[in-house]
C-alpha cells in the first residue's frame, strides 16, 4: 500500500460505551492522542484510513501527520489499537505525539530473500528464527523493514542479528548473537519397528492336545475296567444262595 502522510480527525465530546457504539455506526472509531508534552485529546477517525496506515510498508511504525479540527497538526505514530476478534474491524486506537529530534525504540520486521544453497543443492530446510529486530533511532530514520539475503547459507550455517544491514543511523538493541535464519539437515526417517515374529505353528499345540486326549483316553479305559470288575463282583455275590437256617428240635 502507498504511504499515508496525513490523517484527518474530529475532536470527540461524547464518551462511554453507548457513545462509542453510535460513533462506530456513523462510520468512525474513537481514539485518543497523547504524549509529547501535550494534553490528551479524545478524537474520532475514519477506520479505513488507519487500516491503510497499518497495511503500509512501515506498518505500525509509520510516521504521519494528524490533523485534528481546530488544533495544530502533530506528527504522530500508532501506539496501540483494538480489533474486534470476530470480524477483524478496528474498534479503538491510541496515537502518540512524536518529537522529530528524539530517538525512539521500535521493532522493525525482517524480510529474507533468496533461496539458500543448503536447500537448493544439499536438500536442507531453512528455518526463519527471528522475524523482527529492536532498534533505536530518530523517527524519520526508522526503516520500514530490514532485508537479509540467505542465498549463501549452507547446512549448518546461520545468519545472526550482527549480520543484519541497518546502517549508521540505526542502533541495534537486540542481542547481536541471536540467530536470524539457518539451514538444517532434514531429519532422517524413523526406522519402522521390527515386525512381530509370526506365531509358532499350531502343530505342536495339536500334538500336545493329542497327548492330552490320549492320556484322557487311557484314564477312561482304566475307569471302565474297574467299573466292569465291580459289576462282575456284584453279580457273583447275587448268585450265592442264602444259608438255610437249621431247625431246632422241639
């Protein structure tokens, strides 16, 4: 998106949730301007203009002029903003006055360009570790972003914050040893677990079963023989005649 140089605003005289809802229904959102030694001023702005600012190359680091009706223009930056979590629309913004001769601490996004040789030739994987860097500089020297070329990266090599080109007007506050990007070797595929050994053939089990049946058969035969002998014994006893009682002489 093109850079936004000026934003128009109206002073806000009504406050509270109901007033904010009416303001949003009318196509504007509430905001407040503060800092820079001046008073806090409630304002109402067009959310489309602020969305345009956030979508520009500089993003939330964009420096622009805020013209509040009836007041002198001021150079400002977005300090904070509130977004509806459902529809993504802006609900409220905070604007801070900026003194052009005072250094600011801001975070600048890092952009990477190029295809690493470690990826193209060696089959490695590029990991983008640090995506922004904190710097200190004058408002008009704030870079929109920092570009880092990763073309020469090989597997096992990395680029650190100290390798990021920022120029003499910008002081880096982020740890210079922090890794920005590196190329790593792809993880080896995990070996598949050894297949479970096949179950032993069922034949031995059948043999054991056969033995059990054989033993059971022998026991049954022995039991049958005993029963047969017992039966014969009962028959013999049954054939015996009872003893006749001797008659006593009277």
